[in-house]
C-alpha cells in the first residue's frame, strides 16, 4: 500500500539529491531569499526543504520597551541573513523538575548523597537533551523560524508551534521542534516562535503602576498575537496559506494555545487549535498578579514610585529575582496548576478564563484537538529524591493540595485501578489524571457543549520503556517526526511507526480540521454521550469514555 511514509521517503530522497545541487548553488550565493513586509531574508537548505531562522516579527523588548506591548520591527535595507536561530527570552533554569526542593545558598551541607543521577533521572535526561540554540538569550527575542518546501503560491496549510516550558522557560529554537520533516512532504509550512516569558512576559503591574503598565501581565501573549499577524501578512511569500493556520503546542505551549483561544485580539488569525498535555482552564486574576509584583518589589527594595528601575535592571538578575519572588506567593506544588507568572484576566487583553465554566466564545467556531500522554507526571515526580521509595503516607501528603479531604479516597480508587503500581507510580497516575488528562477532557466537554466546531481527543498510551512509561513530552518528537532528536524515544520499540501515525494525523487536522487518516481507525469527534478517545499505540484504537472511574472521581472533586 502506498503510504504517506513511503511518499515522504521518496520525496526526501529526491530532496537529498536536489540538496547536492543546491549546495553547489549555495556556494555561488543562491540561497533562498524571501520578501517580508520589513525586508528580504536569506535562508538555508535543511534536509531538502527551505529554512528561515531568526526572522524578526517584532522590535526588541528591552529598556523602555520592557513590560510594554510589542511593536513592529523597523524595516531593514538589503537582505537580512536568516540562517541561524535568534535569541530566546532571558530565563532561569528550573532544573530537571520545578517541584524538586531547591537548597538555598546559605543552607548547611546536606547529608552525603550519591554523586550521580538516579536511574530515573538519567533516563529522563535522555528524553529532551539540551540544544545549543537554547543558550542564546536576550531581549531581542521576538523572532520566528519557517520551514517550507518552496517559495511559491501553493498555499500550504500553516502550523504555528508554541513551545513548552510553562510560561517561564523554553524556546521555539529547540532541536526537537525542527520543522523540516513535517514540511518535507510538500504538505505544510511550519513556524516556531520565540516570545517573552516569565517576568518579562507576565509581570502584572497595572494595579501598582497605572494605565501605562495595564497590559504588562499579558505582553508575552500579545507577542504571540503579533507573530500570528506576521504569519497573516507574510506567510504567503513562503508558500503558506494565511487563511488556513493551525496553532499547536505542548505543555506550556498548550496553555498558550488555550489562552490564545480566549483572546479577542487573536480572532481570525488562526483557524484550528491543538493542545497537547496542558491546556489552561484558568489563569490568574489581578489580585494574585499584583501580589507577585509587590513581592518582587519588596525583595528588590523598590517602592511603587521606583518601578521604572525594573526596566533598567540587568535582565538575568531580574529573571532570577522574579523566580524567587513568585514561589513565595504561589508555591510550586506537584500537580496543582501553573506557576506564578502566567497570563492575567486583566480586563484589557483577557476578559475571562479560557475554559472555566464554559469554553471561550472567541474560538467557538475553531476545531480543536486535545490530548495527553498516559504517564505525564513521570517527568515531574521522577526527579524527586523520594522517587522509587514513596510510601502510601507520603503519597497522601502529596495529594492533599489537589484532592483535599478526598485524598484517601483517591488513593484507594487508584490502587483498585492500577493494582500493580508501586506508591511512586500511583502518584504518577493520580497527578497525571488530575493535572493533565482531566483538563484535556474538560476542554473537550465544554467545547462539545458549544455545538459550533468539533473537538478530537487522544491519549498516547505507547510506552518508551517500563521505567519511563509515557512521560510528559513523549509526543513532541513523534508529532514533529523527529524521533532521533530524543535518545529515549529513538531507543523505544516502533518509535518511527508512532511518529508516522501521529505526524500524519496532525497534518490531516491542519489541512481539514479532522485528524482522521487511512492509517488510523475511524476517529469520531468527542461528544458527551460517547466521549470517543483515540489511543495511540503500535496498533491504535478508539475507545469510549477512557478511564471513566477516574474521570467521574475528579469531576466530583
């Protein structure tokens, strides 16, 4: 049977042959050149497709522009080189798990511990190795990257990726997000973006500093809107269709997608949305945003009248101070919602939570795809020092912030649902369902009640290995068809088969609003009567009301 994989491999072969000729042409100075509204950019060739990296979509955000809405990039003369990635927003690394206790600098020496990582920590480190592109940081970070087959009028569907890392860290330039293999089949144009994060994107100063800073708590999301406007105005020059744009993202990227779905400023800039492992049902209100800002000012010894000094402070020092301040207001509890600095319901940019009691009406006509991996919380619980030795009593303590007085009932239920799991994996099961899977289900439930556009739900149940199972982020190299970017994924049985299935489904959804392909069983839209879920595995299948007892428990919690 002629499959997409066979066709893609054939095209890739043609592309490789063409690449040799292109390399010779490149030596003569004939790299691809595209024209944008701000000026021409010169790209490179990447595995048989055209790549344009570090293309500006907005002005630098430092100095007086810090905490302000994005401004357009000033036009440039001549041809701007677009062969290397641009800067990522300044950020403070959160470590292997943001929920692992950090020792203060003045703490007394800890008891001797093993010098090397645990087996679980070593395995998790192989899931997403660092990329050299992650090291370049600065406030000139409103840049994006484009992969396309040709600079023509083909009007290919456009897929705009919003990267993970919560709203705090990460970069659209990470190697796993390379869009060459998705674009190689002449099917889509892939765009990844960088934007403001953490204190630079989400420090709400409106109630402290007045109208001038009224939008400061959402400028990171306004950056995303600015990037979508750039796509609308320029992607036609890269062979893309500005009237068929899909936004997609995983983890914090899924949170950003869900917030974009509630932004009036983003209406008509995108036409489909995919949320992988982490849509935001609620964000934060102005009171919590203000509390974080006041804590930061107190820590820095600044009064409200000296707030302008935040705009002249060294970026790295400000990021570090904000990271310490936010956890004093919003402790990082495993499974309990997003971190402190996130978008704000400010009455200026955002008027309501994305998916609290109803689905965002701003995106009622937009088809959704939303899902999770089977064992999301392995990534967050696995690095904890107690991993592998958790007792049931310790699991109960970890559950109290999310299950309250029903923690014991929750643990008893999950012991029945997963009788072979140790307390450590029971913690993973519980936190995965509460934090990730039920938020995906909630989005689909609310979306189905609008009766305006479909939602398609999936769970990736295929396992990497018995230790890791299917942690948070496993789907990313599969969706991008970049199996080799993750040693943990590349070493798993039939990883390429899963990548073939998932990347094809994502492309089908981007093209038509329906993820069904010939390689998958019929995939119905999610409805409250059936609650159809696609379970991706070596042999994928559709089930109704996946993990019904867990769903019903958390709906009552």
